[in-house]
C-alpha cells in the first residue's frame, strides 16, 4: 500500500508456451522462471498481494512454493495464443471482486518473461505514478542499434533504403534523436482507468526508463541462455553495465 492505495500484482503465466516449452517452470539459475517475477513483487514495499494467473497446475504449484497466491486455475478459453492480456486481467479482477470480496486501487502487471526487472524498479515506478497526475506507467528503454535512424527497408529485389535516413548517411550515435521502445517488464495502472480504457497506453501514460539489460525477455532458448549468463555474471558482483 502507498498513500492509502492498495496494489495487486498480476503475473500471467500460461502453460502453452510455443517458443520455449514449459518456460515458466524452466529452472533459471536455480529456480523456476516465474519465481523471479514473484520474488520481485514480494520484495516491493508497496504491493499488497502477488498472484499468478495460470491454466497449468505445475505452474500453480511452483508459484505457490515461491510465495504467490493462486486463487484459481485460469479457464482454457483464456489461455490460448490469441487471448489478450487485458482479458486475463479483467477475469482476475472479476474473480477477486465476486469470490474474494477484494478490490484494489492499482494493478501492476509483471510478465514472467522479464526476470531481470527488480523490486527497486517496481517501487520507483509506483512512486513516480503516485506522485503524478498520470493514470498509468509502463517500462521503456532506449533504442541503440534499432534506432529508426539506423533502420532500413528492403524492396522486392532486396535493395535497401533508409527508413528515416533515405540516403543511409553515416550518423554519429551522439547526434541521433533519443527514441525509446516499450520494453515489457512493468505495467501499472489505476484499476478503474484500466477497466475503462482496456489498455495501459493512452495520453496519461508515463514512461519508466530501465537499463538495457533489464529489458531482455525470454521468448526462446537463445534468450534463456543469454539471460542466465547475465544473471550469473551479475551474481559475481561485477558492474553489469560496464
């Protein structure tokens, strides 16, 4: 709780992942992937409850062992590839309201595929949102090699042309405009606004900037190997940003 406002953390973790099978319970540096997001939520100074929405009993048991609440098993129709995340959130809020008689002022969505996000990022983003006139806040990170100034398109004959830089002129990184991408590890919103707009993105959305390495997500085995290597490197107390 912060300033009298209650916060529910929702971690959506379905069992039918395609890119990396059973990734949410795959052991990452000694514990299931889903547990890294659970731990970050539990260490937050402000989150009142951390829950996992899943259709998979193995994920549910792993989540409970890590300290999360799993008050229900998500219905199958809300656990297919095309299920919008908002529908999962709405189902969770409806269940809490009707079955548990609980309502929360703010919702934070923590995707389990972003295990490098830390509790300090969660708390800093909550504080930034609470101390503003905004209605939501999402994680962003600076583009580097993917900046629009460096991107090209390809025609049917495979000839390339600049996307924002038509002549593909050499541009020093110091001279390009700073552009951010939506990095996916933190989404927070006032509950009533989220239910009304059905999205975290609108004209009252703030950006919370995270370091490059924290933006990495696990979608396939290559992501998994890279992030596990980063975690092991970080655990040796080196400065990971150097």
